[in-house]
C-alpha cells in the first residue's frame, strides 16, 4: 500500500550520531534510500568518493549550482554541501523513503520546496556527550571541533522548524524510534487518500 516514498530530512549537531543512526537504519530495513551529498570538504580517513560523499572542487560544486543539479545546498563551516537532484527524484518515484542527512539551512530550503517532507532532529542527551563524541570520533582538529560546537549553539535555535526531536542515547533505541516515526508518517490521512478512496468505493457495494 506504501506506493509513494516519503522525503525525510534528518538533522542534528555535528557529532550527535546521526550518521551512525542512519547507517544502522538502512542496514536493518530495505525500504530506505540514503542520499549521497556533494561537498567541497576533504575526505576523512576511510571515506570514499561516491560512498560517504561526492567530493568536489569549489568550481565543480558551483557548476552543479548553476545547472540546478542540486535540490538544496548550503555553506557549513567554510565548505559547500548539497543534495543531487537525480537520485532523490528517481528513488521517490520507485516508492522508497529517501533520507537526506543535512544541516538546518538545507532542511529549511527542502521544507519550503517540498512541504510534505518529514523533518527529524537528532540530539545527544547533553552538551558534554556531544563534545565527547566529537573528540572521540577523532576526525577533526580541536579548532574545527570548536567551530562545530559553536555552530551547534546556532542550530539549536532552529529546532522548532522540525516535526520530531529524538535523543540518540542508546543507539538501538534511537534507530527503532526513527523507523517507527517514518512508518507512522505513511499512515497520515493526507498520504493515504488513494487507499481511502478505494475503500469508499468498495463500501458503496453495501448501499
Ligand atoms: P554525526 O554524523 O552526527 O556527525 P557520527 O555518526 O559521526 O555523528 O557520530 C559521532 C561519534 O559518536 C562517532 O564516533 C560514533 O561512533 C559515536 N556515536 C554515535 N551514536 C552513539 C551512541 N548512541 N552512543 C555512543 N556513541 C555514539
Ligand atoms: P560532515 O562534514 O560532518 O560530514 O557534515 C557537516 C554537516 O553538513 C552535517 O550537519 C551534515 O548533516 C551536513 N550535510 C551533509 N550533506 C549535506 C547536504 O547535502 N546539504 C546540506 N545542507 N547539509 C549537508
């Protein structure tokens, strides 16, 4: 019955664990498609072009903007990040729920452009846990960590733009909660009009 895919935005402070939650979610359930963003930031150790991101030069990225190849883009801590259009449109058309793991400026562009998007915000249980996770990940210098923590203060002001606020304390619980929220979204009346009309027509046989 779930023919049409839902566009799902997942945001959260850097280090909140949203990447880990999304990887686990897509490994457990096969109805999700995780969009791979383009970015001008350098790959971290272990990251691969075409798997975590499409790593681009600034010129290449600006060309994608000019060609309208991105459905949203933003500048985050001195780098561009954006969502390629083709994959999202193709996967939604195939009925899969497409997840965009993006920051808040991009989330607001998506909400404006596609108002029936489901917007989820993932947070650590507290600020110290956020810092510990960022430091523990070991992928950024202390300078970059400080910039990301200060960005988190600004991002926290925008949480009211989202539909659901989810704490990532226990990883397993968080993954299941995200899955349930998306499944629940499919049950929304406004997304089930086709089915509702079929049942209405079917009921008429009793008249
Ligand atoms: P983000 O994508 O939000 O920047 P990551 O997924 O890279 O964050 O997670 C940041 C760090 O926190 C990683 O080292 C990850 O292993 C760890 N982490 C993620 N979720 C949890 C959790 N529920 N409990 C403990 N550590 C976590
Ligand atoms: P990171 O450098 O840690 O991978 O990502 C930094 C931030 O950029 C994160 O908040 C991440 O969600 C966000 N981000 C990743 N891809 C995109 C994208 O395509 N568009 C936007 N707007 N933000 C993105």
